[in-house]
């Protein structure tokens, strides 16, 4: 049994590959190593976390390349984490989201359908809740009022996967991730942006006057949720299911920054800014469904999970933090 992980050089992907390899699972990865952020971080991440995993350089829009990979590897399950990420980037670069998140997702669905994949687990996002839901977000709430094109593509992925489950019997599970953080994280996300700036003595931009709240979830909890979901495909006639994976604990940005300050040993220089287009004021996951289905129980509070991120930033970026 071989598991294919897409986005394997990404933050969540590399940690997932690491966990699968540690469990003795045969795993093959793919990643296009794009320049949304410095590809060297991706290469270093793979070298640090999962150097033994076979990761192919391949783009989701390369249908012929994907077909050749599926023919060679013959995966029994796919963990599809590759996507064009980022809310604000989608405001200026919409085509990148259509290519990766729509065309690329259809390519994966088609290959899973035609190549006998037993279970597709794919990344959705808490951003699908947009303006149509109220915290704590539950999977039964509406997701038809997204605040960004990124969120719209993720909501579309859920509809597309449901369609393939209904029409073709493809077992598919969507996971709505809530603000994931940890060592080797994405440099465009607040945990790394803030940690690096505080360490370097640079000012940080704090949106909505610091009153934003996020359900920060440690990558180790997310990986545990991915593996739990992978082992528990839906047994319903239409075998599509969606789960929230979050910490169920919204943290105000001001407090989040204070934990970074304490770990860094220096105060932050904060510049308060108004809300940004596409952002949400508060996110909070209702994880009841994931707990019932596969025992999901996040274990890492930010007081324990965030200081090692600051330490990793200091070690990895050094004076260039």
C-alpha cells in the first residue's frame, strides 16, 4: 500500500510525510517547489523532516506527468495538500488559484477515479466559513459567502469531491484546517512573520487593532487529524465527509504576540492597522465531529507550541530573521 502526498515539500505536507515514514508507511510525494515563498525553505524542510521520502518535482496542472506518476506508483490512497495558499495573495493573483486549486484538483479527482484510489483525503480550509457562519464553526453551517477567491476555491473543492463521491463512488474526506503553526512553517503566516520581526527588532503590522482572534492549531495536531481521517473513510452511500481540524480555542492576536515576546526575550514593536480585505475577525473550530469519527483531540496549547517556533526562527534565519 503506497500513499501519495501532494504538496509534500510544504509545511503540512513535509510533517505528514515525516509521520507516515516514521510509521513504516510506503509514501511518495510530489511538489512543484514554486516561488510563492523561497523554495530553498521547502528544500531545507524536506532535508530536515523527511529526507528518506521520494518527492517528485511535478505541477498539478501537468496532467500527463501526473498520469505517469500514478501509473508508476499506483497509490492506494492520496493525501492532497498541494494548493495555492494565501488569502491576500488571491486578491492580486487569481489565476494561480484557478490553476492549482480548480484545474489541479479536477486532475487529482480524475486520476483517483480512474486509477482505483481507495481514499482521497484533501485539504480544505477554515476560510470557507466566510461571512455565512458564526463561531464556533461547525461543518453543518453554510459556506456560500466566502471572503476571498482562495476561500471560494476551497469551498468549490468540497462540492467537486462530493460530486465524485456521488457519481463515481470515490471515497473522499475534506479537512478544514484552522491556522496551522509550528517549526518549518510558512514564512507568509503570522507565527513566522511575527517571530522573525520581533527577533530582528523590526515593527510588526497588527491588523484590526490586535483584536483578531485565530484558532491557532499546532502542526502535530493537524498531522494526527490527517492520519486519523485517512484511516476512517466514510461508510455512507455517498462516501464524502468533511471535518474541522482546529484547537477549539480562539487566541487574540495581542496574547499571541505576548507569547512570542516572552520566548524571544524582547518586546515587539507593534504598528496597529485596520482590518484587511478578505480577513475574518474570529475563527474557532467545533471539532465534535472529528472527535466522534476518529478520536481527534488537539493536545498542544500555544504556550507550549509557540516558543519552539521562535527558537527555530532564531536557528534557521539567524541574523537575517
